[in-house]
C-alpha cells in the first residue's frame, strides 16, 4: 500500500513537472508573438492614420496656403522645391548645389572607442512653389513619413540626394566641417568617422502634408501632432499606397496578439499545479 502510494505520488510529481516544462517552453513564443503583434499594431495604427489624413486633408495651391494660414488644421500642397531669397546653398561635403542640407557625423561607430553622433542642418525651412505662388515648408517635415519606403530610412529619401564618406580618420573633412561651424569634439588621437551629407536639390517635385502656421515673415507649413511629412510622390500615389499598406496589416497584428495571449494563458495554466504543489 505504501509503495503504491509512493509510486502514485512520484507519477503525479512527474506529471506536474512535465506540465511545468511544457508551460515554460510556451512562454517564449507567447511573449514573442505579443511583442511582434504589438509592434505591428503600432505600424498598422500609423498606416490607418496616414490613410485618413491623406484622404481628409484638402489639396490647396501654394498661393492659397501662403495667403491664409487659418485655412485648415492640415493641408496638402504640391509644387516644386525652389531656392529661398538667399539663393542656393552648397553642401559642405559634396560641393553639390541645393536648397537645404544635413550633415551627420558618427564618431568611432562600432566598438573602437567612445561613440558620438553629431548633426547639423543648414536651415529651418525651404520654399515650395507652383504657378500661384510660394510657401515656406519647415525642414523638420523631411523627418516625417508619407510613404512606406521612408519608414526604415527615417527620411523622405526620394526627395534627397546623399553623399557618404567611407569610415576613416577623415581629418581634413572634420577640419572643414569645424570651419563651417559644426561643433565636433576630439575625443582621442585615432578617432575615425562616418560622414553622410543629405541635400535637397532645387526643382524637385514635392508633396507636403502639414499644418499652416503664421510666422513673422509669412505662412509656414510645419508639423502637426499626428501624421504629416513630405514626399516626391503625387497625392494619388500616396493615397493608393497608404490604402494598400493599411489593408495589408489590418488583420495580422490581431492574429499575433490573440495567439500570444492564448499561448501565455495556457502556459500559466500548465504551470499552476506546480506552483500549488510547491505552496502546499
């Protein structure tokens, strides 16, 4: 009798331990599914918001946007990039003519030493014009995304040209950038750098989704609290792409979240007898 009871107890413990192992093994895929589903849900929400904004925002001319900053909370303007009153600019790394540029310097990227990132923009705005007039556009909109291809890059890459220098000491380039006003600190002898210049050429076709804001020298299209940005694509192209990508990601986040939640619940239920046995 005692031996039989003992064996039943061992079998019960073995069964509980096996269930605990299975439950533990299910935790990682459950958490992975929840994390991926959450990330895709954020992307889907952005795509849905972009689709609604592109459909709802009125398309106005540059002249209308410049004349009436109270036109709407968010408008769409199409036209071509034009030089400002001061004329064209010259990229300090490439020497290319443009209306706006950004220089990024990574100091000691990787593991060779202390890493630092420096960024320098040529100005806060550029000008967009059409047959009706011109309106200023905040350069910050270049960092916002109206098309799927720009999400990974973090910039409206279709509008820009860029010049990348290979990793290395780049002492002459660093000295030139310092003379141009870019503050780059020397950390140690042997520092090496990765230097990239992004520039916006004149006459580039552009679509702008932004908020008209009055300034001391006229109207400027700038950021909104939600969706905004610039692109080289037409309004119709942006709307079609936004609708398609929003439809593609509408169901997958829900499937992953539901699956992850179900796996996590099962894993907890399988481990519950083990915890109760330990508590007892």
